[in-house]
C-alpha cells in the first residue's frame, strides 16, 4: 500500500492515551507517526510500522 505524508492510519495497538489513529509525518527508512489525540510523536523502523498499520483512513 502507498503511504504519503499527512495520511491518517489506524494501528493494531492503541496508544496509552486511548487513540489508535496516527498521522504520518515522515516516510523513508523510518516512519514518523503523530498521535491524533495527544500529539505524541513516535519514530519506528519501516518494517515495524508496516506491520503495525492496519488500514489507511
């Protein structure tokens, strides 16, 4: 699946704040995701991010 900066995605596990909706802010070797509810930013390797993402909203 193609992902672009600014896309909203849903993940398997939810963030401790309760949201499982994230916004993609960087794509490359690493994905940078920003929580839609609390604004927390997480960077994770591409492979891990692709496994965690369930669908594109």
